[in-house]
């Protein structure tokens, strides 16, 4: 997507200054109260059909993103969009929000050709034939569903430096081992989905560099807090203390993971290195279960069968529970089925739901802390079904403060994460690193934690 579509701004990788780079906007500013943002658009930028990227197109995209749901929640503060000129967009908010961060989101912030938006409104399958509505450095020249995508450099793209490669031929290969074999045999030049279990052997291959980065990926387990005895925080604390986090992290992350401090991954705001962690303490866990009067407890665990890391570490959770006298039943099913079942009938759903989660954009307060544990009338991603008024209040206050006083918001988020530790509505397992295998014959742009699934092909060249 990042090769075909562009947002108003790009958020730069960790440690790079300035924090943002211009994309379709070349300058931006906010009012003192943080409720009005003005973006000046890039002269000469066009969509792939040649039509201009102007203020009307930006307005249509932002309003469409907010309306369609899903990642559109990032535009919750959006009240109105004004277009005083073709190259000026004024975004008016109902409360102060970090619009530079939101406008650089990896989801829900791309500016789309209004003609494509109109076409999708008439036909939801419009994109399935390989059409695109972007302005990026590449356009789609062919697409075979589940098989391949061919990208061609867009000759009229605004960037002064043109891509080194005019054609990018992408094979869609879901199996990581197959992708690895295709790369090492020379069938393809580069593969991006190589399994962690292969990194040791690839490190020994002098054709490749194996590079580790922080990522936004975080593993969590939701306890079903609607069902006794999991509605008792003591029981949830006991189960949290049963786990051997070092072993789970080593087996799941294959040496490329660290124990989580709550559901906010390291490197993403509002991560707090002082957030407490559970450690294995099985004697204390047994004592807590006894004090709660728990006997003959069986925990039903579900995980996404297509996730190989979960398949590796979930049996260790089962073993840990059984070590404190709690039986466990494990079921691996496709994530969409797992998720649908958890949302449909919470009272009779799983006892523990394992999930890999990452934020929509680089704010895990507005996303992870809200999406995963803020109370809601109907479950969506809060699959612990947990409700806590004090937690909700802190998150709501922090969300509204984050656009005007990030430090004050951080303090509130940190307090909320202590509540998550004490109440233990979930297991906070580990943060997974991003591991890139880079063929040494190529110079490839540095991994950007803000766009975790993106390979920026325009910056790829021979070393």
C-alpha cells in the first residue's frame, strides 16, 4: 500500500529527526489549542489517472475514512474539513488531537482518488480486479488474487529521485519456508515473511544480513472475566504468576522478543519501562488459588492456528497452568473464526484468548490501551469483556490530552497500565522484534516501526 498510496505525512523511523517527512503535504501547523490544523499540499502531485491531488480530494478521503469504520476510528476527533484553496486543507477537531501523527497512520490515512471512492461506493469489489486510486511512486499494472502483483513506476510521480527499479514483480506466498526457499534458490530476489526459526541458518549465510528492530507487535492473552472464577482478580493474578515468561519468550520469539510490560510494545507511545511485570511465582500462585477457593478449574485456551509463534508457545501456557493444578484445553483455529466466536457469545466463549496485536498508528494509548481493555457495550477487541470505570476514565482523559499535553497524557496512561497489572484482565506475554533478512546485493530502506508491513520499493537499489 505504501508504494501505491500516500498520506499527507510520513512518520520517520525511531531516532530520525525531524519526526515527520512531507508526503502529499509540504507544511503543516496547529492552532494553540490543538483543535485546528492547516496543511499545505504539494504542488504538482497527481493520482495515477493524472487528476490532481487537491484539497477537495483530501477532504473526500478524510471524510470517507471516518465514515467507513475499522481504522477510521483514528479520525474520531474530526469535526469538519475546510478547503479555502486547492492547495490548503484546514482540519477542525472536536478536541485537541495529534493530527500530524494521525495523518501519517499506516491505516486509514491514505489519500485516495475521489473517482475511486465513488466507484467503491457503487461497487464494493471495485479494487478486486487490480485497480488503484493512489498517487504513490508505483501503480498496479497487473493483479492475480492470491498469486501475484506487478507494480510499475509512475512516471509522473512528484519525487525528484525516481525508483531504481521500474518494475516490481511480487509473488504472494503465505508459507514462510516456501518464501525462504524461493529467495535462497534465486527464484526471487527478496522475501519479507521468513520465519524466525530460520534466522540462525540465514545468519551463517554470507549472502544475507539479518537485522533486528523494535516492532509494534505485542502478544496478549485475554481472560474471560465474565465467568467465575476468572471474574476474581486473585485467580487471574495466580494464573499470571504461573507462567515461565523467559521460556515463553524464548520459544515464541526464537531469541527475537522481550517480555512485555503490559499491552504497549516498547518503542511505541505510551510505553513505560516502569510498568510492573509478572514473574513466575508458582508457590504464590497456588496460595492465591487456595485463598480464592478454587478447585478443579479447567481453562479453555484458543489461539490462531495460522500463527506459528502461538503454536510454539501456547503449549507452555498449558504446562504452566497444570503446574499449579489447573487443567487446560487448547484449541487452535483460524483467527477469523476465533475472533467471531469470542464476539458472538462471551458468556460461553473461551476462557483465554491469545492474540498478536499492533496499533493502527503509532499511539498505543488511543489504540491498544483503549481497543483492548476499555469497556464497550459490545465486544470488538476487548475480548476479556472486562469493565473498570477507573481505568476507562484514565484512558478517556489521556486520549483527549494527548493532542495538547503528551507528558500529562503519559502519566495517566502509566496509571492505567498499573491498573491492568493489578487487575490482570489479561496475560501480557511478549513484544516481538521485527527481523529483516536483507540480501547484501541490495541497499534497502531501514525498517520503519510506524509502517510494519511495508517495503518501500522506491528506495531499493543495488549496493
